[in-house]
C-alpha cells in the first residue's frame, strides 16, 4: 500500500495548491493521503470541493508545540475538522504565528533589514505565515543568495528567527487531538537532533500525554534511521506513521507516497483508515 501522511501545500509553506497535490498523489498511486499544513486546515478544507475519487483523503494538520525548550511538531490525523477545541487551538496557533512573525521582523529590522513583515506577508499571500516566507523575502531583497543560506544565517535553530515561546505545550496539543477524536503522530523525531536519552524522554512524554504514533519515515532517510525509529516505536508500544514531508518538487527531496510493504511487522496508522 502506498500512503502519505505528511505533506504541505500553498496554505502553509508548500509550493503547490491543495488541488495540485491531490492530483500528484493520484499520479503517484497514493491510496491514503493527508494534507498536513502547518497549524492550518485551510488547504484540507479546500479539497472537500474537489474530486478525490480513487484516493482516501484523511484530515490532517501539523501542529507546533513546545517540549523541553524545543519546538516539536505533532501531526494530527483523522480528527473531526469541526471540533470546537481543535478550531480554538488553530486560532491560538494562528495568533502565535503572527506574534512570532512580528518578532522575527523586528529582529531583522534591528539587523538593518527593514520591511520584512510586509514583504514576507506579501509572499505568503494569505497563507499561514512561516519562516520560509521570510527566507524567500531575504533572497528577493538580496540579503542572502538562497533559502538555505537564509536559514543558516538568520532563521534556523539558534538564530534570531528561532522563536519558540508562543507555542502551546506538547501535552496540550495531544490532548486537543484526542478530544477531537484524532490520531497524534510525533513528527520526524530525528530532526530535533536530541541525544538518545532526551529523545526517549520526549517519546515518554508524548505517550504519557496520549500520543498514538511515531513517524518512522519522513522523506528520504537512511534505512538505519527507519530501523532505529521502528525500535523506538516498539519500545513505547506506539503505532508507526510515514510521510514524504513534501513541500516542492526538488531533486534532493522525496516525492509523494511511501510504500508500507517494508513495515508489515509494525502497527501502522494506515490500518486505522482501511
């Protein structure tokens, strides 16, 4: 079975519309698909008016939160989109993103780069304002040569654009997803660059809060990483989830769709949606 439970559209920091993504997923023979934009379900909502015959469309979102002083992402799947507690959380996260954007812009201005908020907002075009929009603005204004350089210099971990203080806690986000009848997935655990001890502490906190699954495939990664994450999921009696984390067509990135054949020995979240 080919599935994908981690993707992004123009509604957050992807480069394709929701409709273009679903058509690409069809062409890639994806059978179960979730659009998981950052802190918004606007892209998923737009898909409801489109033809997605032949593909099982799962409600999805990637939610920002804080644990252990670090920004953590939790993918929510199969929740009730009209849930009052979920909509309230999304509104809270939208406001947090706006405050974060204003903070990033203020810091850039103090570094001699005025106009970042207006410029990044124009690039976002009504989408959820994300750091890649600031990166694109920095490139357009000639402050850096590439989006990667923008993150290396200004927006990445430990840089001035790394603003964490406005997100809800990990337990709050997982609790909201549970209250919305959703499935909680700890997204890309290896991206946080934690020590083995801290990563296990994160998983323990996630499970204690009511988390359901660990993402064991995220885009292109080494088989050894997948095996390590599968052992982690087994240790904490979690299901596993997989996704391309697709943002755009890129020679170094994964395309839509992950084959689950090699994970038959694990309990996959896709089994819940059959």
